[in-house]
C-alpha cells in the first residue's frame, strides 16, 4: 500500500529528527512550561495594535504548530491551543543562525513554548516575535492533511485526539456536552435534589429491562454486573428519608451499536418523594428547555423539520397512538390476545407466544408510531406488562402511570410513578424472573435487597431518567451518538 509506505517514511523522518535533537542535547519532552498568557489572552489584550505597531511587551505562550511557512531567514508558525490561534515569527537575526535552522526544521504537530515580544505585522497579523523557543513535545505522527482534514467518522471516533486538533466541530461538540451536563446538574441542585453515587458493580442487575455485562470478583468469587440502571438504589435512599436524589451516571447495556446506541452511556436519573409522573413531566420539560437555552439550541429532525421545544408539548396514550396509526379505534387491552396478534401479523410485527396484549401493543407502537413523532410528545400509560417497576394507573388497571418523552422519533426520557407495594413488586419481579428463565435476556431478576427495603416502607414517589447522550445529539443536531460521546465503543481494529 503506497499510502501506508508514505506514512511510514514520514514517521521515520520524524524519528530521525528526534534522534538529532537528542544528540544536540535537546530534551524533546521536558517537564512544564510556565506561561504568562494563553493564546486567547494575547489576542484579547493586544487587540488594539495597529498594522506595523511593535511593543516591548514580552509574553510566554505555548501551543501546537499547525501551520508553518518560510521565507529565507524568516519563518512563520501558527500555534493553536484549543480553538485559539496565534502567529509566531522566527527571525535568524534574533535567534542566531544555528538556532534558527534547528527551529525551522521542527514539524507541524510539534508542541512548543515561545518567549517573545508582541507586535502586529504590516499585513495586520498579531504575532509574537520569538526570542526563545522551547520544544515541549515532538510529534512523531503527522497531523491529517490541512485541506482535506479528518472526515472519516470511524477514524474520528477512534482517534478523538486528532479529531479535536483539526476539527472545530469536534471541539464545539465537547463544549456543548459539557454545558448540557453542567446545566442539568445545576438545575437539579437548584431544586433541592441531593447528588449521590450508586454502585456501578452490582450483585443483581435491576432497574431496567436490559441485557447486562457480567464480570467476576476474584476475592469474593462471585459474579457482578455492570449497572443497567441506578433506580433501585435511588429508591432505597428515599426509604432512608432523603426526599430528592439524583445521579448523573454511566450505564452499561450489552446491546448493539448504532447511530443511537452505545453500550456505555450517560443518564440523569432522579427520584422524588411524594411526587407522581405528572410532576416528572414538568421536570423533564424544564430540564430540556434549560439545557436548550444554555447552548442556544435550534434542533431539527433528520429531514430538516424544526423542533419547537418552546411550544406546548403534546400528550397521547400509547394505545391511542396505536389506534390512530393503524386505524383501529376500538382496540382495547381487555380484548382477546388474538386480536393483537392478528394486528401484528397484518402490520409485519413479529411476536412470541408468551406475549400478552400489553407487550404486543408496545411492539406495534415501536414499529409503526414512535419514529413518526416529530415534535415533543409525552407518550403515556404504558401497559402494566412492560412496566414492572411502575405504579398501576389510578384510573385504568391495564396500564401504569408511566410516560416516555419522544422527540424526532427518539426516546429522550422515561418516567413513572413508582410502585411502592412490596408484595406487588415481588410478584412482578417473580414474573420477570420466569421470563428470564424462559430466554428473555433483558428481563429482570428478583432483588431481595430492594424488596427488603420496600418492606421497610417507601413513600409515594416518582422517578425520571433522561438520556444525556441523546439530548446532546438533539441540541447539537448531531446525526450519530459517536459525535456526542468522546470515546464511543467501536469494533476492534483489524491487525
């Protein structure tokens, strides 16, 4: 492969330079460099210099060389640190001929510290006239081509450090995510929620219908599971008398990888004593709007349709949405299961013999309704059969007080009034355990520690979970979760 051969030749040339630098007594990887100013501070503090104006103001700056050009005994570098850039001027008469030649041979990608005086060139470029240059880090691999950049999503995700160096959009996404996370945290703290930490390694995988990752603790000689949710631990804190708790946490689900799914992802989970799922609707809306305002978001869906977050958010029951989409206005959960199976067959939805009307209705909804919802919508009243931790609806025995927030065809939040009856909870977890024994790898198991806590007494409460990665995607108009996660999970590289 000629391209690979070229790259190897370039890397070898850089290693040859590294050897020459060391032979000349230069440490290519020194410790520290005290800066007097960042590149941004120089640009700000000397912004009023006129073209051709010089100063005697000496600064110590540092950055990566991202561009170099030479004119005989004069060389110009562009240094970059983060989003900020500054020109450095190297003159042979100021640095000495030998030193100048050595420095002019440094490569794009090298990290340097520069001591010099601030001026603005006759062409109007704010610059530092170098009097001393210190090599701070020799780059042994070339940066991506300046003009073509780094566009391959696979390479960008696998080598995020290069992506951040050359792509302003990658740096913008990083900061957008940080702002969203900080905003969510501050909003929860302002509402009196206590931030907590629950175990990542758990003896029982619970709190969500998901397939867990399994690991083994050698000292205890027992299997443990990476958490699929922190919900059960949060509710145990409510049993202990902490009224409002939340966690911004990492979850792990042993599922497929797609533009919407990463097996390691971030959730905001919260529980509030004496609240119900309608309180969680208000909270979810307020959190999303606060995050959108913080990043000045103007979200659109995949077809370019503007998402109006400020408008009133629609509310529809899951069954009503299926009735409307499939044009079956008389569909009801108390009808024979054969009615739902026939609808699945007619509409190309696979089903399994053990599924009841509630599960079949959910499958119909996920196949024919969810993707078509564009504007923010609370889909409510999920069937009891698929909501093992949710409280039965106070007005309908077939459903629970649960909702999911759907925007642009994707789920962004899941919430419900929590089940607090320990006997009912035990029955539901036992049914889940049977389903798991029957081959359902996403089903829950009986968590005796959680049930014991419920028997102490859990106050009425409601919980909310928001997918942070997807929220970042929405607010940043990102097409893939790989853009919202700094280091997404990828297939192993071919050797």
